[in-house]
C-alpha cells in the first residue's frame, strides 16, 4: 500500500546502500538490475529536479555487469554494485569538470583519488551532480547546467554548493553522492533536503588530488565527504575513503554513556524559529537518554565569534589569489561602509600578508588546542547546520554581499550562513548532519554534530542512534515532483 508521501515514486529506489548490499549478497537482485531501476527513476523525476547533469550510462552499465561477475566469483568489495554520483567539479574520467563555468567546458580531468577509491570498492559511478558555480553559493545554479530544485518544494533551493547531490539522494535517484565542503557545501544542502552528510576530519580522506599551491600557513579547509540517506551509509563510504582515520576509532552503540553539549549560538547569529524549535525539541528528547547534557558556549580563544572571524579572513584570502586587485579594492571600499564586524573580518583577508597569515595560523593552533580540551570534557557538540530551512530560489543573493534572509519576523544576513560552517572547517573537526524533523510548512530541518578530530565514527554513530528517537530520513512528498513530471496524467 502506498502513502501520499511515496505515491508515484517506486519504494525500491529509497533503499539505502547498506540494504542494497545485503540484497545483492543474498542474490536477491543484481547490480545491473539495481542500476536500471535507479536510471529509470532518474529519467522520470530528474527532468524537473535537474540534479544529475552528466551521466556515463555505458560506463555505469559496464561497471554493474562487472560487479555481478565478481559477485558470482565470490569477490567481496565494500560497495560492490552500489550506484553513486559525484559532484560536478570532482574529476571523473571522460566527463567534464566545469565547476559550472562555461570557460572550463573542455576540462576533463581523470578520476580524482576519492573517485578511484569508490571504483576500487566496487561502486558504480552513474554520473555527476549539479553545484553552485565554483562552489560559491548556498544555492545550486550555474551558467552551464542551470538551476537545481529541492524535491520537497520545487520553488525552493536544495542548498549549495553540493545541492545537486543532496537533492538526488533525497529524491531516490542514488543512495550516495560524493561532494565537497569548505563553507558548509555538504552540510547545508543535506539539512535543506532532509538527508545525512559527513565532513571528515581534516586531511583524513583521499580527496581531489593535487591542489593549487597555497601560501602557507593557510589551511585548505576543503574536504570530500558523502551524502546519504542513513548514518550507516555515511560510515560505509567513510570506511572506503578514509580506512585509517587518525585518532580513536570510537563509536557509540548506545546513547547512555555519552556527554553531549548543545551550542548556544552568539547573539549576532539569528536562527529562524522553525530551526530553533527543532533544536530545542531534540534537547528535550535527548536529555533523559544520555549521561550528561548541557547548553554551552565552548571556551575558545576569543570565543566562537573570533573563530568565525578568522575563518572568514582565511576564506577571503584564499579567494583573493584569484581576484584582481582592483576588484578587491572596490569590494573593500564597499565593506568599509558597513557596521557589521563580520565585514571587517572578511575585508582583512582581501590583502593577506605574511604577518596576517602568521596571526591566523597562531589563532588556529590555539583553537585546535582549546577544542581538544573541550572534547576532553564532552564527547560531542550539537549545533545548527544552518539558520533557516530551504528558502525560495533567489540567485541574486550571492551577488549582493549585503543580502538578507527571513528569520521569521526579522532579517538576518545571508552571509551569516558561514557561521555554522566555520565551527568545523577552521579547526578541522569532523561534522555530521542529520535530519531533525520538519518545519510547520513540512520542510526538512537538519542539525550537525561535531566531534574531536579522528572521532568521525562517533559522530556518525550518534546520528544513527538519533534516528530511533526523532526519526531519520523520510522521502519527500511526491505530489509536486509527480505533477510536474506527469502533467498529462493529473
């Protein structure tokens, strides 16, 4: 019997990678059949979503048949026969990697190390998912592939920059997508689409390959990570990408022994009531289940605001290498008219010097030590993944540095969305996004849990345990997608 939530969408496509592997190992299905089912679903729903913008059907079919042959011979691989997609700018042999830039149309790099790991594990690479141009927005659109829609509401963004992957996973097109995260590019889309995502411990994952030279001591801050419909699938992919994460291999089989803190955001960071309500509901449900629970502001040098400001300066400095000086000077002049201290932080990174880089490096080192102390007292820290639920498409927001968001009766700065990202990115912490219910409008709310470097699997297993308390992934309502895909049948 189908329900209104799943009517018109074949339930099998919402099976997790873990479930698909179990079925394949029991000879209940074939990798070729699994691929065919997912491609058929892609052809039905993706014309109105625009998530998978490049496919390699011959290559994927060949990989699926190879997986079936290996399975018949008794070969075991951790992802054997599982269909996956990859964010567009990540190298996949034979496919463009434009980053949404028409001038990069001829760029076709070979498999990035992370993609090679997936293939070695037996994954079937279906194609590539859409992203924000050069990864520089929390919406997904570009001049090459167009706009990607959120499967929960086609009028809304799936987030960015890895929005195509989050939407594809949420819509059942693939069970796993591989994306990247510098300033929340995995985490915000996962929250907007109601799925899971994991930003790994800094430097632990086989990533994009050789990176452009960067003036030391700037951290890279960009990590490759999975998007999936379950915490088990995050762990499955992480074991392939980072089989030897440094640190303790801790996991949680129960909530009982855990010491959990919840971040009390700084006053300048406004949170929409829909997100705040979900945040507090989780705290109420979690309190009797864990060893200890508290609301806190971590004791960091300068506080979380100072960490955020250093993150903004470092991010601006990384972009400054690619921006003409005259353009940076004009931007700095515009920022100088603002009264927001966050704008001062960004401006400080537009013209980096050896002295400023040294100060940022010193602060980052102090922060890492402070976080180590924090995670000596607390196992995990829960925080917002974003200040809002998915908002309506508005491509002009990124072009206007001073654009705002509706926070339910008040306005918040669009670029304050950097704050949840900065919590993990600058100090190099692992962060896992998990579904935390829905808003009164029925849109997903996602939160993130942070852990000590190397404790990736502790955060992931915690997110999995939460599914029993507050529910995990659930398919988006099919009505909007079905109506758009089959207008003649309505």
